[in-house]
């Protein structure tokens, strides 16, 4: 492997390269690394936890408001409600590539925080909507802004954590999907029962969630750092240790220069398109667990409060799957794809039961729906395929953009499978869930085979000099060009 020379262009150098070079030759002990990791965890993870839970609650606020008169209050008819689920992701889709580019060239902490504040304001304007056109426009702009969060957090993982540490930390914030599912409905129930006001009940969901997002965004603006090299909560020595740790990923920390050759390589890399198809398959079933969860469960003959309560077990399945999966993948390296296969197989079972069980078996169908909540583990692990397995910062942000484009496509298709004329059975939607999970499973297996064979090929060639591989990563070299790079399986 050709190692970058000292005369390399400054565009090649990582944004933290000078701090990294200052650590070369210094004695950094394992205990010192652990102390720095603890400080990073205490600062980074709680902020990601709060913001991620809020973005999940905010984008699914229509689910919570749907049982308190949202449709009547905004004059929705027929497929209008289904389109609200899709239109959010049209905004997401439009924003995806510009958002990823801006996350590369702008300070990531500040950009993410300001976006959180802005989407809080957008959410609080939802009660002003009185027609489908109005609330559809509102949802479009909400999606446009919330599109920042997922790619931002993927990049934050690669900036602050080693490849081995990423699964548990990623699931530590992604598990808020499960928490929000468990308690979001009950919060919505409490909010929807506010009386004695001229405002309609459904409006409070958006006003309260939006206000909380604004406050949280202001807090993040104060405390979420952009890079280890500029983090005020670390001293100078600790900043060097933080960068030294992450440099071992062999993919650098961050480079704000856009590299055209990496864009071309991204388009030609089969991993990019495997992840795209995987994301589409993963997200087609998603609307059943988000925008339509209350409607599906109420179709099993539960009342309003029962509908909210019956979402708690599904959220618990999601939470436990995410945390246990993240722990296992951190404890036992190179089982990420295996974990994804197991989680997805459970989802296939759940979707098959929804298709096959008679409508009279409401408890069997409810348990089948709960099983599908394990899908979050498979998708979240696919995000670590970007944070851990793609190097070269332009290529990383573009790969993330392609993956989340697939995420948008799946979430646009998903709500349209809930055909109003099929209510309350929604047979087409359950078939689509089964197909989506099956496509995703096939893509996981293909991705694993590709990365496994590439690792074996590189091992056989002897391209594994640690120092050269790390140095290449700090010069923004991609994983395909850096022959010392190895995929996390």
C-alpha cells in the first residue's frame, strides 16, 4: 500500500491531523483511554438520546394525535392521512444529499442543534393547519429539517468512537424509538385529555412536543461539541487521546473538503447499493409500527386507552432488542450481520403471522405485530456499516445519503400500502411488510459475503501494517484504497 507522503495536499489531511500527530510517540495508557471514553459517553450519549427520542416523537406526532380528532380538525379524507406519512419523507428525501454535504463542511454539533430548534418551531405551527394542503406542507418541512438527525448521528459515532464501541453507543440513542413507542402513546393520551381550553385536544400534542424540541435544541447548542480537537469538556491532553483512539478505525475523524473521486467511487461501490436496497426493504414495513400503529391496534377492537397501552409491549420488544443487540455486537466483534439476520428473521415470522392469521384471532395478530418491532435492530446495525465500514469522509457522507434515500423511498411506499378501502384488515400492507423484510434479509447475506471475502483477500495479500493504515485514514483515504482497512462484520 502506498502511504501518503508528508508533502500531501492539506486537503487530504484530516481536520484533526495536527492534534493526532502530536500524540505520536507519547505514552497513552489503557486507563487513560478509559477515562476519556467515560467523559465522552457522559457528554455525547445523553444529548443524542434526548434529540433522537424527540425526533421520533415529533415525526410520529400524527400517530398520537390521530385518535383525538386530527383528521376532522384538518379535514382529512380517504387516503389523506396515509399521504401525511409519505409526504414527511418527500421532505426528508429532498433534504438528504444537501444535508449530508452540509454536515461535512459545517460544524456538526452546531448545525444539528440549530436544526432541532427549527423543527420544533415547525411542529408548533401544525395546529394552524386546517386543510390537507396545509398540514401536508407542514409535514414536508418537518421532514426537510429532521433529515439532518440520522446522518448527523452516524457521523458523530465515527468521530467519537472506535468501531468496536459504536454498536452499543448507537443503540443507546436508537433505543429511544422503543421508549417513545412505549410511552409516547400514553403521553399523547394524557395530552389529548387536556380540557377547559378553546384549543382542540389534538393540537396540544404538537405544541408540547415542539416546545420541548426547541428547549432541547438550545441545550444541545450549548453542550454538543463539533470535534474532539475543539471539545471544551476535554483538556488538551484528553483531546489528543480522543483523536488517537478514533484514528485506529483507519478512516480518520473528519475532513471538510469534498473529494470528487470519492463521489465516483461511492457510485461504483457495490456496498452503496446493497445498503440502499436494504434500507428500502427495511422501511416499507415501518409505517405499520409508527404512523399506523394506533389505527392497526384499534382495529383489533381496543378502545382509545387500550390502543395506547397495547403499544407498550411492542416498544419493549424494540427497546430490549436494540440494547441487547448493541451490547452483544460490542462484546463480540464481527457478529453484526449475524445479529441483523436473527432480528430480521423474527420480523419475517411476525409479518407472516399478520398475513396468515384470521382476523378473529386478535391476540395472535397483536403478538405478531409486537414481533415486528425487532426490525429496528437490523436497520440500526446497517447504520454502523456506514460509520465503521466506509472511509473517506466524502464517500462516507454520500454513502449515508444513499442509504437514507432508500430509507425515504421505503417510508414513502409503506403508507401507501395501507389502502383505506381495505380497512380494518389492511391485507396489502401486511404482504408488503413480509416482502420488505425478505428483501432486507437477502441484502444482509450478500453484504456479509462481500465483506468477508474482501477481508480474506486482504489478509492473504498481507496488507495489514497498522501504522500505515492509520496514517492513510488520517489522509482521507477510502476503505477500498487503504489496503490495511478491514471490515467489521
